[in-house]
C-alpha cells in the first residue's frame, strides 16, 4: 500500500514536471540547432538502491496490445512526442510547418551510428511498452499508460537506429543490451529509474542482469 501511495504521489508531482517540460519545449523548438540526449538518469548507487526496492514477480502478458498505450501525443504546438525527441536528440534539426524533421543528424548511442534522415531513426521506449504491461501497467488506466508512453521527463524515450530498436523489441536487459558497451551503465541506470518511478516489478532474470551491470556503474 505504501508503494502504491508513493506511486500516486509521484504521479501528482509529474503533472508539475510535465508543465515545466512543456515550457522548456517551447524554447527547444525555437532553437535552430538544439541538441540534447536522454535525460541524465540517477547515479549508479541510487539505481542500486532503487533496484533493491523493486518487487520481483513473474511477468504476465495476458491481454497486451500496443494500442493500449496511446502514442504519440501533442507535446508543443503541432509537435508530437516523436518530433519532440527527434528535435531534442538531433543536431541542427530543422522542421517544416507540421513539425516534421526535414534535415539534421542523429547519433544513436546504442550502436554508435549517425543518420541524416529522420526515417532511419526510431524513438525507443527504453522500458518497452510490452515490458511495462508485463510488470504492472496492465492494472493502469489508459491515461496512465499514455503518460508512460509519452514521458519526455524521465529517461524513457531515446532516438536510435530503427533496425536496432526493432531488434531490441520488448526484451529486457537479461536478453538485450546496447552493443556500445560504454553506454550500458547509462542504459541500466535509466531502466531502473523508470521502473522505480512507475512502480513496475522485475522478474528474477532481469534483476540478476541489472544487478550485475550496476555493479560496474
């Protein structure tokens, strides 16, 4: 009950964070050459503390459909979540009147590839939607799942090479990690932060993998 109360308290706080994020996004889209990356995740020590508090449970995908996680929503003006992340994570990104990226470059930290066409880039849900469903989101409302699927405040959305994102699919760190080993510490810290914030469980293999990777962070 205490963990559930903490979850809803964080959800209330997230409304304020979202309003702050919308204000920041206005400046972001007015910048002709904005470049950023995944919001910095918690430290290794904090991630280890968070991980120790996560419930270990068997995953259950019964009833899952991606349509239960509405994407993409409007973030600012005519710009939806995908367009927001493309602008945030790209370099010298320009957009048309519909906020579609017409030029720029994107570096994918998962595989160290750089792309100059937005069509070569996917927006990865670092904790996949199916994984979230398996570990607690099946009990959420549609509004809560929408907030998760479009969260630009937590380290949950990242522009990456499209086929790398597709090969990752719905896998957790027990079976998939970025090929760039220097990015793995960032990846697992972000994974644990998102799971902790949304009060999601981990399965035993996932927790073992996260524990091992975080030992080196």
